[in-house]
C-alpha cells in the first residue's frame, strides 16, 4: 500500500496512491489525515488496504497523482528522532571536524531528537538566511513511521511496530554543527526542517527488498543534475530499524506517528571509506563525506557545500526502474 498527504491545512489530506505513482484516490472517508490513520491503525489498516486494492484494479474513481501537490506524508509529527545507523558515515564526518570516534559507537546507536513541527514538502525549497558559513548540506536517508511503541520494547518486537517507510532529506548546516556540539547540548540551529518523500509505503509493499529491518536497494542522490551517490541502504547498516526504535524507546514510550530516521546512507568500498561515482564507487549521500575523502587524498576538501540555486534530488527505484516513493526535489533559496 502507498499513501500520501496532499497539501491541505496543517496536516494534509490523506490519499491512497497507485503502485506506479500515476493515480490516487481520496481516503478521507477512512481517515482525514495520515496521523488520524496512525492513531487508529489497527482499525483502519485493512480498510485502507482494500481501498488501495480497488484503486489498483480501477474499481473506484481516481485522479492523476501530482507529486508537487504533496506535503510530506506527515506534514508535522509528534516526534522525529534521527539515528546514525551507518557508522562509516559517523566516522568520516567526525574525522572531518577533528573528533575521534569512541569504540562504543559500533555497539550503541547515536540519535538526536529533531524538530518535527515544520517539515518541508518534498518539492519545497530549502530556504536559508545565508549560505556562506552555514555549510548547507543534504543528507539522503531512509525513515520509518511507527504505531504506539511501548517503553522497553526489544529490537525484535520493535520491527512489528514499523507501519510505513519513506525517504528523507535531513538538511544539515555543517558550519554550525561544531559550535553547537562544543556546548555539549546537541543539535538545534544546525538541523533545520527536513523534507520527506511524496509517498510512504507499507513494509509489505517492498517485498523481498525489506528484510530484517533494512531496505536493500540503492538510494540515488543527484546534485545539480549529476549523480552524487547510489549506496545500497541495506549494506553497512550497523543498526537495523528495530534496534533504532528500541534505542529511542529505552526510557519512554513512542506515540503513533513517531518517525525514526536511519541517518545518512553510507557504503564502504573494499574496506575503505568509499569512492565517488565518477571513480567507480557508489558515491555519497551527503557532501560532508566526499569532503572528508578529498581531505584524506589531497590534504583539503575541494567540493563546496550547497549555495543558493543548487538543486538536490533523492529517489529510490525498484528492480524495474520504477520510483517507489516518488522524488524529493529541492532547490536552495535565500529566505
């Protein structure tokens, strides 16, 4: 099943979307918003599934699906917690700012609590008051949405609470991160509003590509029309989503509609930190990683962070080349 939220009010209007992303049908009779559906998932899931089945079989009226009319599936959420499941990424970006990585990072997930009151639409510009000094970066990630999760849930049981999967651009301001972290109180200004894919899907919809809490497909990022990265999200993921959810729920329950991010998707290559696409590697899901590789190789980075007018797209294709979640497509603009 595929779901989306059309731009409408604060929380969008829920629609079911055809598998090929060409048609949609209103789900308002079942739940007015995705959050309302998640609040009553046990009661409405089968009804939404049947509506999606009818849409696929042309048994109900439908309209053309326009990704640019979408808000993020949850335009705002009660909770957005982003992990860092790809430890290769953590190691690289910490090296870039001269910080050593503790050995515990391989056994205990990193996670920060992000702002969830103002998610960007998937085709909405990333607006910043300035570009110089901010170090504007994209981060291509996978995210899951849960129903109600009890405190102390095990990683294995946590997997049962994953109801939807989507993509995310977790915008980061690299120039502001070191100063904020030096205060010892975590991210805030350096993590502005994130954007999510036009469509979210149930894990079952992903078939064999979804296994043991990991999505085994390449995540493709293009910066200014050139392929920047295509790492496989199922490779080098140190912590699966069940482990990330269990980490978040160690001392608190998680409410329905909680979003948990994977962190930047990152693959190693032959035991090393990876290579750019143009050099035969799978590239990177953020600019910070390639800057670290350039520093290792050349003593300094040569790739700049994003400037006004730069464009980033993030998408995932199935084995037939069909977009699964639709495309995040954003331009950086001055606020």
